[in-house]
């Protein structure tokens, strides 16, 4: 029921409220990977990038092959100016999708910023 309430808050763009619910759920269901990803997403929507990175990093540590998490980590790290870390995730992403033009450009910008 709490997940459904969080989804309603997301649809209403009440991200702070859904963040609260996801945090509470993670305390009780700490191994739930999908809730962890949802929390990271809600944090990113609120431009709480460093918090979102920590949450997505936890998700990445649980499943290093989730391309969506790798993608988001590359984007968030680039956004906060951590180009070295962004390059790590961009390289990992491009191993699986070597022709992703947007990621290739982001990788070039990351090198340029370094």
C-alpha cells in the first residue's frame, strides 16, 4: 500500500513525500533493489544529486550489471562535476552499448573538462 501511495505522490510531483515513503520502506526492506532505485530517482528529480549518487551507488554495488543504474550514475556524476567518476561509469556503459552516441559525446566532454 505504501508503494502505491508513493506512486500517487510521484504522479502529483510531491517528490519529498514519496522520498519519505521510500526511505521508510528501505529501512524495513533493505534488500529491495527496486525501491532503492526509486528512491534514487526521486532524489535526482529533486536535484539532490549527491544523495541520489549515494543511493544509486548502493544499487550498483548490489547489481553491477544494471545498465540503467550505470547510465544514471554516469549522468549524475557528470552533473556534479565529478568527471573522473563519470568516465568510469561511461566506460562501463559503453562496453555494453558501444554505439550510444550521447554517451560517447558525454565521455568526450568529461575528458575535455578534465
